[in-house]
C-alpha cells in the first residue's frame, strides 16, 4: 500500500514505525527543514510504556529516561498535600525524558520510509480508491492512504475534513522548559496554587522538565518575557521560587495556549487523522503522546487483520475514538482544579486533596488500566 504520512512528530513517526514492517511504501513529509521536536519534556505513564513495548522501543526509552515510583502533590507554599505510589495505579513506574531524546529514539527506528523535509500538503482531492495530494513544492501524487499527523493546527484536517473543524481554546496558557537547577527530586512534584500550577519532573541527566500554567480565559497574557515569570508566579514558595528567579536569558521557554481538538470522525475516504490533529487534549492525564502512539499501533493492526482498507479504517476508528474522547473529557474536567482562586476556594480544594487526593487521581487512571475508558458513561 502506498501511504503518505504528513507530519514528523510523535504521532507520525510512531505510525511509520508501526507500519514499516508490513511492506507498505511509506513517505513522510515534514514542514520543517529538519527534525524539530516541539516542546520540552515528556511524561509517560504506564499505558505509554506498554504502547512503546508494542512498538519495540520501550527499552530504548527506559535507557534515556528517569523512572519514578510515586507522584508528590504540594500547595503553593510548598506544603505537602499527598503522595501517590504508582503501584496504586497498577503501573510499577512512570517515566519521563526530554522530547528531543524521545524524538531521537523514534528517528533511529525508522528503516524503510522515505522522508522529505521542508514540505507539506496544499490540496487533497478524494478519489474512489485513492487520495490525490498536491504538495507545497508544486508536485502531486496519488496515495492509497493519507495520514494527517500534522498537529493541532493540521493542514490535512483543514483540506480534507473542512476548515470549520478548528481547535477550541481552554483558557489556559502554559510555559515549558528544561533546567539543570539542582532540585534534588526523585519524583515529580505537582504544585497547585491560585489559578496556577507548576510541575517539576526529573528527566534524567540531572535535568528537570518544568511545566507552569495559568488560567487566563480572557487571554490577557501574551509573550511574557522569561525574566517576568518569577513575578508572575510570585505566590509560589520553596525551591521553585529560587528556580524561577534563576532563569537566564539563554533559557529556551516554550509558551503556548492550551487547546483541545474534538473531531466526531477521523476518517473521510482514504484520509485519516491521528494524534493532536484528531484529538488534541490537555496535559492533565499525561495522555497526549500515549494516545498518539496507540493510534499508529491500532492502525497497523487493523490494516493487517481486516479484509479491505475501508473496513480496516472503520474498525480502527471504532477502536480508538471512544478512548481518546474519554481522555479529552476527563482531562478537561480534572483540569478544573487549576482554575480555583481566592483564599477560601484554595483552602477548601487543598483540604479535600489532602484527604482524598490519592483516590481521585487513582480513579481517574483506572479506566485506562482496565480497558474500560470510553466504554461507559461517567
């Protein structure tokens, strides 16, 4: 089968690795002039490691990442709210590494696909048994299957599914970066403040991934200089305050508004969407990369086992869409705790979290562990 994958991020490369052993003629097009992984760090819970095992790269990831057996939750004054052992979730450990390290692992596992940089799609025309694709360099070609893995602002989605399908704002703005500030942590530290959250996560090599977010539905905050982050998160105490004050001009900080992309259908003719192009979600449950990887694995399985491509794509969507939509709904709902501001509201939230936090977090992950995510109404 002649397959085009648009996008060389986690979703696109994972799909290519899953498909490349089945004799397909695969081409990957990437709009950048070379590999350019987006973001800073990557948090991989237990179901991510299971998916990576199916992809054959779990040991490569384990060698590059930091494993931790628990999650620690604190308030903005650096007071501990609770800890949760990952074994309580049914997973021995969580893993974390930099996105650049993860992307490098994916790239080294590519064998047969043709890769073309500095290129994207400009038009897609549906034909009975193929999709005719025009590229930004003026060339065109027909493919048996086109996979849109080009992110939340997907060109494939716009061209093949319609421009009316746009990502929706969630009200959150975030900053992400990697630091070598000496925290001395052996487990992720989730810190919850007044409408703000900071996550500090070890990613190996004495480096830490920092994720900081603010609920800003009015979108008043834009292009905040790195030197002003300390003032913006001034309520936070403890080592995080010192780290924010130590941010240098050479620190690469990724600022972005968190969006969600909910698509009722991921298949139209011979064109499909995977990853953020189909189901971009909030990072609350650390499922963005995981769900993208599972898309590619399920697609490869469906194409192997179903009698024809139409049946395979329908089967693939039926397998993947319910869980991905469930993750989106749960992630948005559970991010609600980060909206809370004001002394009384924050006190009540923190009091509840200190008493029932482990139960809340564990119950949120349970359907992903037992395979019931998306199979029943919450």
